[in-house]
């Protein structure tokens, strides 16, 4: 593990630079593709799109984004038990690059295959690269949260550039060429990661030693049962489709994914809280993770609509003109990342400046929920003004993304850091996969809400997101102290 006194990368371990740029290119690929995905699916076939209705496109979008994070669970487990985080990140990056290149093919069947390959690659990369970041610091290192904020800034540098380049090329030149640029970005990321691996010392190099895997058998049973459940649901869906009892539609697949997600979450937390070879302190900390998990799921259900309902609002209801230049609707998705690049250093400095006086992790989560809810309050007013077909000022979306960004910086990097501190070391990557399941649930719930875009009045749709987030934030504020006690000295 890198020594705490390593300060060669802006006061942080030099290995952070390797991970910083790897995730920068991974997020370039992801957000470049996400900026185009739902717009490509609803675009008329005459313009090269798939010509889907919003409910079908929203269902596919939700199934894809939920699956990306759902497979982080087995991805983390594979790294813990077999590959080590270092190899998992490398193999995941290669798969992601291949998947984006498949999206560039004009055949819709290859397009769907590309989505599946990206899902598998992201499941290997996402939980494990975050775990390696945590391994660069000792548990008591006060730079830890700031390090994750810097890492998060690297993520968002890539995410800022991606919609501007991939979005413009995809919407104005060729959809599939835009997807190909995402694959090129991930290829750069893999090359950079391989060349910079020496800076990571032994962080993430090996699987967890067998002597420290007391919970490995129960993990295997848990994943085996989950896999059997997924296979059973898949067989049932194939049976009803082949026999003609029920057509296998994207909406049906999303409903089935909801059942799978619910079963996974119930099994996970039953194992975490009732089973496992945990010490009393570890079991209490797992209870705190459950509370943060629920809060994060609600946050992501609102926040992750940036690529769906907010993108549709930008395309259909916003006046996308600045200085007589009519810019693509996908460009709005750069705003969040641009604000993060600007604000992440300030937030990181603020946490260090406050030291032990900074809010606890649950309090930061509550702030995140309040800010994302306020962002949707702004959009409620914008949607009311555009209810009769008028196009509203881009400032509505700009202010919404600003508020969402502040909320994200209060919750997401703090959540990554909290998991690395609260999770038992022997299941570190597995628990990081659990954290990403909260994003999967949020994506699923957000997609279900987006599927009603147009069916429900848009102000009502945004009002549901606003009220749910704000009420959840208030509720979390009320239980901050008992949750902090469960964390056993971790803030």
C-alpha cells in the first residue's frame, strides 16, 4: 500500500494520478454514449435513429443504466476472490472499449450486443477502481475524502468533454460515429492505465488472501442463488415469449429487472445484517451502510434523469440558442461535469478546512438530497412556462444542473469514501459493488418515472422528483445522530 506521506500528486499519492486519468477516459466514453442514447432511440428512422416511443426508449435506457451498476456486485466479488482489483480494472476497460465500438455498427442487433458488453466491462471496472483509490490511503489519513473528491474531479473532466464532442458528432454528423468516439476514449484510458500501473505500488494487485476470506463461502452461496434466480427469470421470460403467452418487450424486461433488483437487495441486506461472520462493530457499520444505501438510491433516482427526462426536456422544451448558435440538446449534459470540475476543489478544501468540524457522512447525504430536490423545483417552474409549447430559457436547466452538482458533491464522493471506511476489509470490493447497486436502483426508479414523460404533465413529473428528494433529505437529517453512532467512530 502506498505510504500516507506520499504527496507527489498535488499533496496526494502519485498513484492517484493513474486512477484519475483512467477514470477520466472511462467517463468520457460513458457520458459520450449516454448523451446520445435516448435521443438516438427516439430519433426518427429517417435521421438515422431507431424511431422508438418514449416509453420503450426510456425502458431500454433504464434497463441499460441499471444493469451497468447491478453487475458491479459480481465484478467486485470476482476481484476480491480471484482477479485482484488491478486486473479487474484492466479487463473491464478492454471490454468497455470493445462495447462502444460495437455500438458504432449500423446493425441494431450489434447495437444491443454492444450495450451488453459495456455492461459487463463496467461491472468489472467501476467498483474496483474506487477500491484501489481507497487503498492508496491509510484508514486514518485525513486526506482520504479530499482524495476521492480529486478523483471525482478526474471523472468529471472526461464527462465534461464527452457530450460536447460525442454529442455534436452524433447529433449533427452521424449517430454511430459519436458512439465510436466513446470507444476511442476508453482505448486511451486502457493504454494510460497500463503504462501508469507501476505508480500504484501493491494497491489492488492481488485478491484478498484466503485466510482473510471468512465470508467467502456465504458470498458464493449468495451469488449462486442470485444467479439461479436470474436464470430462472430468464427461462420464464423466454418460455412466455416463445409460446406466445406474452410478447417479450422492453417494458416487460424492465419489469423483470425490477423484480431481480428487489430480490438482490433483500438477499444482500439479509446476508449483511443477519448472516456473515461479522464482529459487533462490523454489523453496526453494515446497518449504517443500509441507511446510506436507501438515501443514495433516492438521490440517484432523481439525479440520473439527466440522461433521460432532462435530456427530453432540453430537446423539446428548451430554447437551445446562445449568440445565434443553435447547440445540440446533448450539450447540457456537460454542465454537471463542468460545475464539478469548478466546485470539487472548493468542496475538497472545505472538508479539509473544517477538519473534525465538518458534517458527518449522513449529514452530507441529507444535504445532497435537499439540493437535488431543489434542482427539480426549478424545473417545475420551467415546465409550467413551457406547458403550452413555448421554449424556455436555457437558464432553467443551467440552474438545475448547478444545484444537482452541489448535491452530488455532498453525496457521491463522500459515499465512495464512506464505503471504503465502513466495509470490512475482507469484502471491500464486494461492498463497493453493493454501493453501486444503489445507483442501479436509482436508475431503475428514475427510468420508470421518465417512461411517463408526456403521459403525465411534465410539471407533475418533476414535482414528484422534487418532493420525494426533499422529504427524504429532511427525514435523514432527523436520524443523523443514531446513524453516526452505528458508524462506530467513522465520520
